[in-house]
C-alpha cells in the first residue's frame, strides 16, 4: 500500500472515530436529560398521590413501567399479588389501574402524556 492510501485510510478512521465519539456523548447527554425529566415527573406523581396498582405477571404493567425506566422507583406502586386487601379495598378489577388522589381512575395502559394531563404534573 502506498503512502497516500495509508494517509487516506488513517484520515477516514479518525473521522469515523470522532463521529462515533460525538454521537455517543450526544446520546448520553440526551438520555441523562430524559432521565431527569422522568424522575421529576414520577416524583410529582408521588407528591400528588397518584398510585399505580398492578401485578408482576401483567404484561401491560411491565409496559407501563418501561415508559418510566429507572424513574419508576419514584412512582407509588401497589403490587396486588402481595397487597391483596388494599387492591380489594380500592376495587381493582384490571391491571394496571392508576388512581388519583381525587378518586379518578384510569384502567389499562396509558401514555405519559395522559398521566400528565390528569395529574397536572409537567412532562417536558
């Protein structure tokens, strides 16, 4: 291989490495901001006493939790297979069920925008 071709390959390699590094840091920054937003949203739901009732085996509940990612740890959650009495008292008939402090409830999967609308919590 001649020197011009080696320089060309080196230049392309450096350009690819820099591009991939930039993309990685950009996605990490975006991901971090999104996590902070979801943390704030989930904490607001907790402050407003919005509770999700569900079951570990419920695929819809798992989908609901995935929308929050690690921020779900802030969401008040009742596992109905463990706290059967509380779920019976709240008349939980399907999973997931979201109950708001004023008694309003949403049964089934719901997007975060709808939770924000009903709760008054900001989702940015």
